C-alpha cells in the first residue's frame, strides 16, 4: 500500500495494521500536500486531510492509498474543550473510501489553546517545548510523553487504520463505499 506521509510513527502504525490483517507489510511512504493548516482543527479538517492524503498517495499498482491526519476536535466536557484524534482514510483502486478513527485524548490546556489560536504551528511543537524531547512526533508522539509510554503514536495510527478497514474486512455487511469526491463534497470545513 501507499501512504500519504513520511512520518515514521504513522508509517509504523500503518504497517502494523496491515500486517495484523494479513496483507503485505510493505508501506511506500509518499509526501502529500493537503493545502490544510499544519495543525488541523475541527473534525472536518481532520477527515479532509486524511482523505486527501490517501487519494494523493494511491497510484496504479497499489491495493490501497492510506492517509492519516491527526487534529484537534471540539469536545464538550473536556478541560480544554478539545481532544486529539487521528482519522484514517483508505482509498482503493476504484476511488472508494473507508474511514476510521483512533482513540481520542486531551492534550494539556495551554498547548491546545496556543495551537487553536495559531500561536503554534502544530501540537507536536508545543509538546516538544513542554517535554524537552526533540523529534517527539516521529517516535512516541505527545501521547507517549503524556502516558509515560503506556500508549504511543504508532498504536493510535494502527487503531485508526484497523477501524478504517472494518467495512473492507466484511464487505457484504456494508453498502457501496462512498467515492473520494462524495466524501470531500459532503465535508464542510468548520
């Protein structure tokens, strides 16, 4: 499969998910520009980023194009008002999309507010500043720092990919998957 990322933690999570499902574990990592902010805010931006990455990664000769986008999503009842979640889009040769999501968690309030207000390029930049760990996004991610390694970024990506594959594992239980165009047309940017 082809993946719309060069992030080693995401690549590892994608590899693990496809390996668990019995597919070949080779991942052809490709950079894909989405035109979205470095720090997506809102579920629409997170989904749009994942779909654009998957569609941009797929090319002839691959079963799937995989896109993973992490971002802040408004969540009532949380301390900061936001949770971080990874969306995964899987696109096949027919241009059909399936979506899945990782578990969501809260980053500390000050970094979230800095990111939401545009004072930081990405949450991971804020977490590097907070933790003092350079390269955090490419290894354990902010979640690794926050959980003292109990959960790491490749795990979040792995779960997002596995959830995106659910309709493909038992396709007879699902209707026709939407096209890339249908998904993008039905997402409103918030």
